[in-house]
C-alpha cells in the first residue's frame, strides 16, 4: 500500500505551532484509486478506529459507489510531523 503525506497549509495569526492528537476526528474526502470517483461527503474516522482485514489492519475501509472497489486508510502511528513556522516564513509574512 502506498504511503501518502497529508499537508495542511493555513494562515494562522498568533499561533506558534499546530499539532493533532490521537483522538482527533479526521474528515477527509477521497478519490477512488481505481476509477477516480470522489466521495460525496468527507468520511470521518479516528486514529483509534481499527478494522481488521485478512492481510492487514486499517483505520477506515470504504467501498467506492461507482466501481465497488474497497479502499482502505491507515494512519501510520508515530509518523506525525509537527512543523513550527520557520523564521523565514514569519519574516515573509511581515513583509506583506
């Protein structure tokens, strides 16, 4: 299964860092890797949700309504990367 990195970009004022704990409810809209169909609404799942499959364990399994293919999502534990804004980003923001 490929591993994708989720990036979030936002203009935040008076905030020094941003992080997500393990109880966060992820709301993500998906694109089927087989037919390219989008989910109608964002799917909601938690890092603590576990769905056991024959070969692996996932946090979410959903079936595409268009092609009936089952897709799964797994949050890799311990791979959360929390980034604080760099000095360059802060200086660039001040110049605007």
